[in-house]
């Protein structure tokens, strides 16, 4: 697969334009630590969006790291005559790209929806700045789910790492357990970070759990930035336009899934800004009123950034 690397004295970011522009490395050079999770499946060529299994089309080629998600978030669904696969479809197809000063411009058009997405990424000191434009190419209104599937793993991620958010964030648990062995929180809304735990007590969502904890996903509303840090303060800060992506998905898979697809090998935490929820696909997001709507030939801009944090807790240069 073609590879695009953006690199300076602070960081190295590696993207796969032949596989959805996945960011598969975010190396903090000062510490020699890669913050992006690496899936045990490794890097594999993309499977066509029409693969017989719409879940495996994503999971079998999922390298970890970060993905652009459009037009469907989470589970496969059918909407307006289109069959949409897991997190389909831009994360599983090649994008065109052009190198520019201190960065790269990626472009893709979806096959099953009339959408064009252009993404410009530039190095800015110890961080990356993203400028994106989503365009409806049709003379009809379109609904979509748009998100950033950002995951963290070892060697960076460890029990006791902290997640910091602004004040006033609401926690919206997924309605049902995503794992047969149970879940992390009870299905009751609460205020970040301490919420009702399952089956009893409370849990502090701001503390990364030990390996082996329950798999779960919750949706956070009211955030436009987060920081995830080690005990000494080093880590990453992500800022985004919450008017476009008002929900932050917090997903954890800590080794509890001992069957397909993880076989007990995944210790991963996702902190994923999204336009909509839940992870049940676009049809459900339309039903609950959170789907992103684009008028005929409309365009939507999105600005977001990812900045390495120094051990003092402040941003690296």
C-alpha cells in the first residue's frame, strides 16, 4: 500500500491513502512512543465495500490507529436503498492525494452516497491540523454520519492514564450491552466523569481501566476537546468543531472479547468525535434525530487538531 509520512523533529505521522487515509502511526519522537493503537490483525489491503460480510469488511482490514468514518457509523444498515457496511465506506477505499507544503491533501468520493470529502493535513510544531470539506453532490437532501475513529493502545495506553474533558459533559450510555459478559456502566444518563456502574456502585470514566475490564461504549455530549495523558502528563490533546461533531464516543475493549475479532488480544481505548450516535448505524441516527443533514449541493467544513502534550501537562512546542 502507498504510504504518506508527515514528519518533523517532534513527531512522525504515517497515513495509508490506499486504505482510507488511516493514520497508523503517531510517534512522539521525544519519548519514542507511538500513541496510535496497532491492531493484532496488522496492515492488510482493503476489502471492497461490497464484501459478503459487512462487518468483516471493516474488521478484517482494521490496522488500528485512526480512521475517517463516512457515511455510516458503527453497525451495518440499509438506508434509502443503499447497503452500508461497518463504519462504511471511506475507511475501506483508496483516496487520491497531493503533497503540499508541510502537509498533504486527500480526496475521495463515496460510491453509494453522492458525497465528496477533501481533507488537508498539515504539520504544526508537535501537532497536526486538519481542514476538511464535505460536499453533497446531489440535488436532494442527504443524511450521513461523520466521525473520527481515534484509538489509543500500547505502548502508550496503560491503566491509570487519565481522560480530561471540559466541565458540563453528559454521559449517554449505549442502550444495550455490546458484550455478552456484561458492561461497564448502567444504561442511565449521568454527568462526567463518575456514573452508575454495572451492576452496582459507581465508576470513574476518566481513569483508564485495568486489562480484562468489560467492553462498552458510551456517548459524551458537550465536549469540544479532550486530553488523554500518562501519570507524568505526557499524551495528546484533540480539539474539534463541536457544532459539526457534537458527540464523543468513548469505546473500550480491554481483552474481554475472547472470540472474533479480538481473541483476547486487544487493549484499546477509543475517543472518537462524531456527528451522531449510536453505533447502530445511520438509519438509527436518522431515527433519533442526530444524523448530519446536508441540503442539496451543500458543503460542510470541519476543523480539528491533535497536539502532543509534554510531561508537564502543557503542549509540546
